[in-house]
């Protein structure tokens, strides 16, 4: 977990646990799912074969579902697949 998406400054685990303790479980799970899906979507580079394209689309779908939950809780939590 990082303090800011612009400047990746790591925060201590205890601080992350305190922040996570204030959030609903569904939002925490969506945050983890979004982070994993964004990392998975960034893994693929062009040109893509059919299997890689399907895997990338699946990761983007998971990211979109997670972003819906995150945006409902706090729009600043939304992740992009850069």
C-alpha cells in the first residue's frame, strides 16, 4: 500500500492496518482485487495473441468491477490499468 499514487512512498504495515480497520471488508477486498487486476492488465504488451487478449480483457473486467465498489466508497480510490 502506498500513500499516494503520484509519489510512491511506502507506509508502514501498522498504519495500513489502522486505515484498513476503518474500511468495510468489501471495500478492502475490492482494493486488493483492483490492484492485482491492474498489475495483471499491465503485464500484457502488444501484439497480443487470442489467449493473451482474453486474459487481459478478463483482468480489465475484474478491475472495472472493483473500481465500481471503490468509486462508491471514495472516488479517489479508483485505479487505472496504465
